[in-house]
C-alpha cells in the first residue's frame, strides 16, 4: 500500500481543543504523539500521551493505517503526568 497524505484531528480532552495535523497514513503513532507534544508544548519526559481511536489505544510502533485511521479521523488524546 502506498503512502497517502491525510489530515487527522486530535481531540485533547483536558483542554476541550481540536488540533489538526497533516501526516501520512504510514506515520507511526509515536511520531503523531511527538508532533502533538511539540504543538502543545508538552514535555514527553514528564508526561505520557495516549491516543484513542474507536475505543482502542493506538500503539507507538504501529502506523496509523494499522487502525484504519484515514482522512478526517478524530483521535482522542489523554495526557497524564508520569
């Protein structure tokens, strides 16, 4: 399968805020978390980010297409202090 550019929406529960990211369907979840952390100025050394899509937590080593994330998908974000 070829790489396809997509726009995803990360819904940050604690701030009730939508963050739009432009990625590809082959982008790994860890990279999405890193981009979100950078955009929201969250230190990954002191915080853990969890991404939830359709009731399942997305795992860092999987590309987005593994969980059928596609254009316009809305992913919930939870951030906890470590």
